[in-house]
C-alpha cells in the first residue's frame, strides 16, 4: 500500500512536493544541471537568444533575399539607408507592405556626389517565399593545397527565399558602399563566426582532453614535460603570432582556405586552459577506489580515462566548451577587425566591423553599426548561458 493511500489527509500540493523530492534524489547529473539551469532567468533568456541567432545563421541563405557577395550588389542603391516596409503613407493605405523605388542622381547640394532619390509614387510590394539566387543548405567547400584534400559537398539546392519585393530589391538593413545587402551579410557573418568558433573549439577540446588526460593520469616526469609545453603555449603572444602568420599566408590562397587556416590556428592555441583543468581533476581522481578496481580488472589507461575519469566531470567539460565559444568568436572578430583574419568575400562579424572604423560612416551611414548589435547579442548570450551552466553544474553554488 502506497503512502498516499495510507495517508488520506495528504493534499494534492503535498503529493506533488513529495513527487518532486523523489525525482530530485533519483535524478542523474545532467537532469540536476538542467533543473538548476532552468531556474536561472538570465541564462534561459540568453539560451533563447542564442538559439535564435544560431537558427538565423544556419538558415541565412533562405532568410537572405539576395546574394550577400559581390554578385548580389544593388548598383542603384549604394550606401542606401534601411528600407522599412510600411502599410500607409500620404497616398493611402495598403494591405500589402511596401517600400519606395529609389534612383541615383548627382546633386549640387552635395557637391555633385551620388545621392539616392526616393520616388514616393512608385511602390514595391513585399512578397513572401520568392525565387531568386540559388544556394545549397549544406555547402562544405574547401580548396586545400593539392587535389586529394579538397572538400566539395553541396546538397539540397534551392532558390526559395523568405521574402522579397515584386520588382527591384529590398534592403531592410540598408546597403554598403558597393551596394551589398547588409541584412544578408549580417546573417552569413553570424554563420561564419559560429563556424570558425566551432572548428576552433572542437580542435582545442580534443587536444585538451588528450593532453590533459595523459598528464593527469600518469603524472611524474611525463606530467612535468607536458606542463612545460602547456606553459610555453600559454605564453605565446597572439597578436604578434597572427601578424607573422598573416605575412606567411600566400595571396593566392582562397577565402575558404584562409577560413580553415584561421580556425585551426585558433584551436591550436586555445587548449591549455581546459587541459590544465582536466589534469587537475585526474590527479585527484586517479587514486579513487573505482579507478583502482578498473586497473585491477586489467583495463588499459585509455579505457580508464575515457570510460571512468572523464565522465566523472562531464558537466564541467560542457560548461568549459560553452564558455570557450565567445572567446573564439571574439578572437576571430578581433583578428578580422585589424585585418589579420578573414577578408572579403567572406562575410564574418570581424570583416563587417571593419567598415565602422571610418568617421564618414559614423556621421552619414549609421546603419553600418547594425551588425555590431548582433555581435554583442551573440557574445552576451554565450556569456549568460556559460555562467548559467557553470552555476548549475556547481553543487556548492549559492544560486537556487
């Protein structure tokens, strides 16, 4: 007979509280982390924003009405202000959102510079699910030196886009000097920066687990040698390193190859911090009874590390991975911003931020700063999620 049947005076709220307590004491580690994470409101909002930005980056070709590269330039609307669709003006109301047609002309009032003139009588109506430039949802193209290492995977070709206009072009974030659509460039820049961060984090993650695991498990002289190498990598100055690498990169390298090279370098210099944490944990855990039992059963060192030691602090590894992402994104952005990283025609947040350093942009073309807000949202969302996961994974955290 259950306790609820033997105690008929127990209310529904008490039964629910009892059920929650039983679920808490029988939950696994990841379930406890998720339960604590959900109670952190800033982390949850950061997760929502992060998921939204990731989806925008993944589906950037579908969301972008025009090709963000040179092929998609609008020669009639260069350095054009954002076009906000509207439903009414002095000419009356419309059930379909519209924007105005623009033309370019030279004006004496602007010292005969090209200016964009708005024709309020000529409307361009916004349409959903239009057909325009072709793209592939899966597009992994990498032109490495030689022919054997080239990667060319293109799947799910389409020319369907979320929105557009019945004639001409629509630029809701405006255009840059060559007339390229800033909205499409921003979405593709988010994807590129996330891709660089992902490759860099994966490389540093694998190196950290391998090097830190060996150092912490075996200890002794091998640990001392590995720690000397780790300290040497930690002391490498990044900016001089990338300046030297920028001089080393041949000009004939493709944009994809430059992208891959930057990602690998970021990963190769980003592993020491996690490796130190893995080493410290394994030095503590390698003398525990369950490790000795596995060794007495004949388990190899690789098996003990992979199946027993590393899973014992999986939550902390996940937290470290999430926290590493914004630093990788910041590194790529900073390097591209100072001209040592990615360059056109690749669209990354660092490449786009190069355009906001000119005084003319600050005075006349403020819409160039729109990608800055997406960059801030991306980094802050990673920071909030990382802090939330760190608090949720820490059993001694004060956060409830």
